[in-house]
C-alpha cells in the first residue's frame, strides 16, 4: 500500500486515539447536565467539580474528555439542541478548531507577517538604563540603531523597542522620559530596516506617538487592562497588539504571586484583553497573546506555563513567548548572569515552539534562530514529509 493510500486510514486512527480535555466554565446546571449526557453517549468521559452540599452555585464547570472523533459526534448532537445549547456546541467547535490551527497572518497596520509553522523571532531592543539583562547598553540612539540592524542581520523578524524597564522591582518612568528614549530610535529605524517595529509600552500616548513615528505593533505588558486609553490608541492607529498577562505591577509583581488556577486565571485575563481589543475595533488578525513569563510568576508557574502552553491555542490568536535570559532559567541551570543564559533560553524557546508558540521574543537572535530551525523541523515532521 502506498503512502497516499495509507494516509486517510492513519489520520482516522490518530483522530480516534488523540485525547483532548476541554474545560468549560460558567455553564448553567442544565447545560452541564446535557453536555455530560451527550459526551458519555458519544463514548467520551466527563469530570464535574466537587461542590459541598447546598452550595447553590448558579454556574458550574465541566471537563469533557475524548478523542477528536468523540468531540465531533458531540458537536453534531449539540447542534440539534435548543439555540442556547447549540451556541455552547459552537464554542466547543471553535476551541477545537483554534487548537488545531498552526498558521496565521498577523495584521500590523499596512504590514502583514505570516507565522506558522515556522515561528517568527522578535529581537529585544531595550533603550533603558535599568533593564534586567542589558540595561544601559543601548541608551544612545546611534548604538540602539546599530544594535537593531545587527538583530535584523541575525534573523529578527520584528524589532521590539522599549523605553521603560518592567523588570521585577522596577520603578515607572514618566511618559515624557519614555518618549525621549524611544522616538528617535523608532523614527530612524523606520527608514533603515525592513522589519516591522514594535513599541513595548503600557502607555497609550507613547503607543500613539511611536506608531506615528513608524512602529506598527504595540506590545502592552498590561494586556490592555492598564491605561484605559490603550485599546482605543491601538484601534485608531491601526497597529497590531500583543496582549500580555501580568499579575499586579512591575514593582511588586514578584511578591508572593498566587493563582487559584494558574492556566485558567491567565486564560481568562487574556480572553478579557482580547474582548477589550475587539470592542475597541482592533481586528481579530491584529491580536497576539503572551502568557507573560516572569511577570508575577514563580519558578513553578513559569515551568508549568511552558509545559502547558498549548492550552492557550484554544483562544485562536498567535502565541508570543518571552523567556529570554529570565531568572527562572538561571535558577534551573544555576547561572547567575543573565547574559550567560543563552542555552537555557534556546531550550525554553524550542519547547515553546513544540507546544505551539509562533513568536519568540529574545535577546540572542542568532542562537535562538538556529535552535528554532531544528525544533520546528522536529515538531512538524509530518507536515514537512514528502
């Protein structure tokens, strides 16, 4: 039997054996009961929360477990139910379709960037005196521009310019100071490099002026949930946006960060940011999401996020991850100096790509680009087979 003849049978077998666990929240008891019955009828499994007697909760959660084939059976049955129940089925279908998606075209103003399955690399350019890894190295506009050009030569697809450090314990700077640092660099780079320019800021005014100067992507560490004018600034300038999760604010975010349910809490935050963007008029294909490695997370949190990163694919936006040189890598590898954490960064980025990350924000572009070439080929070997 030839490969072409075997492929449909193999795909069907994989679809029957590949197990998916999908958590649904805020369901009425009636909806949860209906889904439980239909999933069991389809041959899947169900996990319900344990609640104390008499809790009287108006809403509940349910975890549906089964192969993609079982889920397709469930979705078909739910589609014939009442309209509100059918809508839940449509949400299930959309989540599964999103999770299977491996290619996006990101809209950033007039620019478009295709990602997937090969990831894009975002080169970090900190125009700050106090960033945790390279603070003070690129304060002069001329040196910053030269650094950006070097990053592009090494393979950066995007240059991310930041004028305010958001490292743990950092103090905020005024918008005037931030603008004085980033605008000359953005303006010069806009005429010197072909790569799209991102502005790393949490301030709407800085975002607007940076986009006017030539940036086309806003990387907001508050996920549009800090400055109330940020979503409008993104929408009105036509820029794309990175919605990142951060617990608290930079000065205190590492003071005993706590989550009730780590992945679910981050997922809700990102979904809320995506909804804020949509309500402001940001197009769906202009949104990226970032779980915020190191921003209000312990070592355990960071490792768990990277291990379970694929769960965020259900949100339907390209995933950006920024583990570059961060403290958790130093703790795991026993490396104190951030500049010596290149190999650990490459390992984290490679595993992130295998889980579905499509943009990697890094300091060491050349080294990470090489690691990603290998990781991507291995992770997508079936797609690349001839």
